[in-house]
């Protein structure tokens, strides 16, 4: 996937005004994820949870996703390098797992203000 095609799964079902205002940041993130469809979809799920269900601005969700991916050790990767691919997949899955863990904790303790 390249360019606009790669942004589509990353921005699917997000508020269009916010997608347009964060166009450059979404492009950068798509590039960082190697424009891989599955990784883009995983991060989109993270965005939808934070923006649509959590009423958080997309800008904040992008900043958080970038920080979490950096913490996981993901930088731009070479899709032809098996080690880089594995690291990118693991980092992106960990991003999604962290979101799932926060949702579970919220349900258990009945609060919405967990980080």
C-alpha cells in the first residue's frame, strides 16, 4: 500500500475533520508502520477506541501511539528484513494489547479516567 491507499485503513471511521487536520501526522505514522495493512488496521483500532469511544482528540491519540511505538522500539523499518518486520508486528500488537488491558481495568474498577 502506498500514500492515500495506506492512510485509508489508518483513518477509517474516524472524524473526517480531525483526519484532515492530522493529515501529515497520519502520513508519517503510516510510513513508520511500513504502510502494512494489518499494522495500519491495528493502530486504527487504537485510534477508534481513543477518539470515538473515549472522546479524545485524534491528535492526542496519534501522539500517544507514536510514544508507545517508540517505547516498544519501533522506528521506520525495512519490510524486506524479517527481523524488522517481526519487531514492527510485535510493537503494534503490544499497542493494541495495552489498550485492551486499559479497557478491562476500566470495566473492573468502573472508572474512565485511567491512562
